C-alpha cells in the first residue's frame, strides 16, 4: 500500500468524523452563524480542541469577509488553505550542527513509538551516507536496550549502551563523547517512556538533557516528542508537559496508519506552535516520512 492510501486509511476515523458532517454543511447553501458553530463542533470532535477550533473558525470568518465569499461550497478550499498555513509553521527539517555531531533526543509517553522512530530515522540517515550512533538511554524497561540494539544493526548504526538499570544521563554523556571522538554525524538518544504527569521522571528527562549539554556544548539540537496519533486529546497535555520539562523542538506523529484523529496536531500547533517533522505510517524501517502539510490536509479531507 502506498503512502497516500495508508494516510487516508489511517485518517479514516478523522475522515468520517470531519467529512461526513462537513458534506452536509457544505450542501446548505448559505454561510450563516450556525454553519460556523457546526464547523467548530466537527473540528472539536476530530480532536482539534476547543481553542484551535474556535481560532480556526474565526480565521475562516475573517477570510470569508475579506474575500467576499458567499456560498458555503466555496469554503472547503479556503478551509484547507488555512489548515495548510497553520501546519506549515516552524522549521520542518532537522536542525543540523556543523563541525560536530548533530544530537537528537527522542521523548514521549510509554509505547508512543519512540524506539521505532529512532530506528527508522537512523536507517534513513545512514542510507543517506551519514555516520549514525544510537544511544540506549532507556535503561528502565526490560528489553529496551536489546530492542534498540536490533534497530542499530538493521540501520547500520553504531550503538552505545550501559547495563540495564543504570543512569540514563550517563549513557547519553558517554554516547556524545564517543560520537565526538569517532566523528559521528548524527546521534539519536532513545529515552524511556514516561507519563507526562510523573514529576520525578520528567525531572530525570531534564537532567539527561542538561548532561548532554555538558558533554557537547549546544546539544541536543533537537528534542523530538513522539506522539501516538491515535491517543487523541491527551496528546495536548503530553506536548505541554514534555515541552515544559525538555523544551520540545518538534513532533513526530507515529501510527498515522492506525485509527488516528489527525486534529490533535492543530490543537498542539495552536497552543505551542511546534512543527510536525515526521509522520510514522507503519512498523517497518521505511515507514517514516517527512511531514507535508498539504498532503496531510488532503488526506484529512480525502473523498470530499
Ligand atoms: N502501525 C504502526 N505501529 C507503530 C508505529 N510506530 C511504532 N509502532 C509500534 O508501536 C509499538 C511501540 O513502539 P516503540 O517504538 O517500542 O514505542 P516506545 O515509545 O519506544 O515504547 P516504550 O519504550 O515502551 O515507551 C511497537 O509495536 C511498534 O512497532 C507506526 O508508525 N505505525
Ligand atoms: Mg522505547
């Protein structure tokens, strides 16, 4: 199955959530107050959150007025345009350090797709000729180190690990020292899953990040938050609290091939302005794609 089909399939839940009712609205003819209220309700149902839904509807009103749009059936292209605009905010490519390894820390709740994302990204970068090193800073979950080790092999990347149960900050420190002495291009630091409301675990993340800066000034260059796209509204709280603790620089939306309601990215974008950098569309090594706002929005609205 191609990317387009997977995205459309994965966003199927959103599609029926957004597009079924939207079709009825667009068939109504006149643009009135009720139409905007219905549109907000539809967006909220698709996990876009109250704030983002109301803001989007306000922007749509402003555009309708400015462009003198009168027919409801002219709204869809306008809405798409506004969504694409909103999702295009921020730097979508990876930050790259010059003359030293680029360091990327990957964070998120349990099972979101962090390790898989690290593996896929490592493979992509190694295939592009980069010297990649993976750091097993999830020393907590049983089997996590071995899982990352397998990805390192598959991706043709170097691998730094300590004993299970050891200090994750020490692993990150060692990994950065090794990367610097071996002239590695890219270091990907996998961290243990943690719930965003566990204060101690979030403080640990902060420490891991701080220690990286001691091993190499300016590191990490990116802190990627991996979100399971199927978790819905909880994603906003995840983004908020991980951002507070670790200064997230970008999002990875994993499992978009599942039953995702894509609206959550709008909620996060509205509140935190964080760019989506990659999407995960499967469990395989090839299933990580750069995020393309236009493609994503088209998939949300496919069939319409
Ligand atoms: N369908 C699908 N499955 C995915 C995707 N990304 C990850 N998974 C699956 O989700 C499960 C959890 O992935 P991991 O990468 O281990 O998640 P994690 O965040 O590292 O989990 P912890 O380290 O336990 O917190 C695995 O079965 C992955 O194969 C994706 O984009 N699509
Ligand atoms: Mg993991």
